[in-house]
């Protein structure tokens, strides 16, 4: 886990550095792309670059960057806005790239008609292999194809638990075992982020059903929360340097998850050590100041609460400070610098080898479907055996 200087000290250090660079007291390094854009100096740390960038931004630019913008995505051929869009618009003059998001493990991306990609097995099938190498292989494919389809954020893994058997999205999760979910999510995130793609773990936290998700209140005590619902997130944060977490729809202990300081600051950042950024699920933001000060960094998708008008009103009322907006941007920009998304922006489609990836997915499906493999020849089965009797109900024996 990276160590970071406390924000107040760190920002004062780099404000001074930015001023010295501007007047030429520090000679620019050879890696500096533009003397007027010191945050593009690749010899600096991700933290330093994020701070320099934020110091150079106007307040209007900061407003624009903490919520998505419903405009056409002009960089991808055939990509229009009829889907509602899933991106934070870039600022070319500051070399801030557009941040394009695709849903996962199943669902659309930033375009109304998403680029063709390989059909994947469910996350539950991956978990059924009980093999983290299978999750790594799955993550490698989806990380590659997310990048190839010109997206730089993947809204997966889903690591809620299968606590409600008929929950509508259980196929997106890794089952009811929190440790197994953590192992599989860690392997997947490491693979995805090796492609320079952000991975967003969801839905944080204790979002174990879809019915009534916008109105229900999940009551969970501290011990149960940490031992069950937070454990897979904790493992992924600490073992995969997770880029982002998506907060969920329900209330948690009486407060909406996306404006719960207990969830987003006390538990997520203080207890689990998370240093990435938090984005909301679509429509899961319910306030401006309470959400921002609790720890929400980005509103998804079309802005309703993180708008210039409401942010300005909150600043005027003193319920937020510019430092709160800076902190939200700092968390996301640091992740983007770490993953190389400023230096190697993803803004065009690239070919996918569907045949090769299809064969890999077939293998993953087989490993998640075969529970009895007899590795090491533990069972006394002759290799020339022509048939095996499976005794049980017609459903399974047919």
C-alpha cells in the first residue's frame, strides 16, 4: 500500500513547487511535455502530479470534473449520446483525458451501440472454479477488451455476497463466501488494472438484494459488517490497489450509502485503508454537501446534485469548501496518473482477437462447471472407463 503525506502538508509542498516551476527557478526535466503543464512531468510522483494539476484548475473546471456530462463522445466512431453516456468529459487544454466507463461484468458502455466484445462467463461461474488463476484469466480478457473498446474504467467486480438466494444480480457476484469473493476479486482487479484500466468494486456495501434497493434500510452492526460485507472489499483494496469503489442505493443504518460518513470515511478509508475514489451508482446520490463531505468523489451519471449551481450554493452557504472538491479530484487524478491514463490516454478502438479470447472463455467455463476433476488421481477411476453412473434426481441425472 502506498504511503501518502497528509493532504495539507503535501498540497503546500507542491503549490510551492508549481510556483517555482512557473517562474523558472527549477529547471524542467527532459520528461516534461510542456513547460506550462508541469503535471505532465513523468518523473514526478502521481501524488505530486495530481496536486499540480488541481492547483492549475479554475473553479468552473473543478465543478465540471466531479460529475459526468451528457454529451456526445466524439472520439469513438459511431458513438452517440442516445444511451445516456457514461463519461467524464476531458479538458484538452489541461491534457485531462475523457474518462469513459463501461458497465461490468455485463452491460453497455459509453456508446448506445457498444463495440463488439467476447461473451464472458458469469462471475459466479468463475468463483465456482475455486481457482484464483481462473479469475486472473477472466480479468485479463475483460481488461484487454475494455481498453480495446476505448474505455478506461470498468465497473466491476461485483463483490456483494449471495445472502439472498433470489437476488437479481447474484450472477454478477462471487457467491456467499466473503473470503472466496475477496480472493477472486483481488485476482481479477490485478489483471484488469495491469491493462491501465481502472477497476470499480461495487456495490458498497451490504447491497444484497435488488428489490426495494432505493427505499430499504439495511441494518448491520459493526462486527458483522467487517467480518462479512467489508471483507472482500478489504482484501481487494489491500492486495490489488483498487482504483475505485461504487457506493450503493440503499440506506445503511439509517443513512443513504452514498452520503454515509461512517461507511465512506470511517470504514472504507480509515479502517480498510482505501486511497482511491468513490463514485455513486446511477441515481444513488441524494445530496450535495452531505454526500461530498461524507466521502463521495464523483456523481454518476447525469449530474443532479454535483452541478455548478448546487456546488456554488453550498460554497456560499459554507456547507462545503473548495478543499472538499480538491480532495475528490485528487483521489481520482492520483489513480489516473498511477495507471498511466494521462500519459497514454485510451481514445480509439483497437482490434480484438475473438477466436483466442473465445477459447480462453470456453476453458474458464469448463473449469467453473466441473466440480469433480480428480486431480492427482485421488479417485480410483481407470482411464479407459467408458461410462459413470450418476445417482440422483432426474434433474441432475438426466
